C-alpha cells in the first residue's frame, strides 16, 4: 500500500512582529491553502530562533511549520503569497512521502505539556542557546584580553622610548 504524499512548508517571519500579528499570519496562510483546495494537516509555531546567517539584517526569525495535503497546485498559490509578503523572510516547501504527521494538540499556555518529546526539544534548544551564550562570553573576554595586552604593550613601548631619550640626553 503506497501512502499519499503531503507537503510541509517551513517559513520564517521577521522577529519584530508582535505575537498577535504572527497569529494572523498563521490563519492567513492556512486560509489561502483551504481556499486553494488543500487540507491543513498541522500548523505549528516553532518560536523565535537564531538564524544560521543574517537575512535582511535580521539575526533571528519566528519559525512556523505548516503541513498540508493537496494536488500540488496549491503550493504555487501559497508561495506566491509568501513571496509578496514583507513579513516572510524565507520559505521552503518540501514534498513528503512518509506517513502523515500526527496532528499536534494545541494546548493553552496555562496548561503544562505532558509530552516527553516536546520537553526534549525544549531542553535541546535551551542547551544550544546556552552554548551560544558561552561562545559570546568567550568572544567578549578574548576581545577584552586583547585590549589589555595592547595597552600593556603600548606602555612598555613608551617606557622603552623614554629610556632611549634619557640615554641620548645623557650623551649630549
């Protein structure tokens, strides 16, 4: 038995968008797909993450994953809408041939998640953020040490120059 392919679209929104506007984008692109005859399988906001490289002078972005099913014509409609939008800085649609993703249950922010896999994702992202913070701290310390070394070298050079001037004065 072959499984019907589905599509996953990952898009990145500008990081300076208010949270209410992010929700309107989620609804907007889901609506575009349903109007084009596609079926929404899952729509997940992955949160604000650091980008691998700056895009349009942004170092962070709000990641959103959208799983949908349809005849393939709807992908062009969706990507055109994303291309036109100034709030979407990157997007990518991939055709998947595996099993359909299990729909994620949307929980209120007040309730805690009992799903262990989500906890692992959160912990791993926290570890990555902690490592990045440590790298930044090391870079700052290295810069400060270089500045101190330059100051010491400059003082030593001035002292050597002063000694040479004194020797020249004594000879005269």
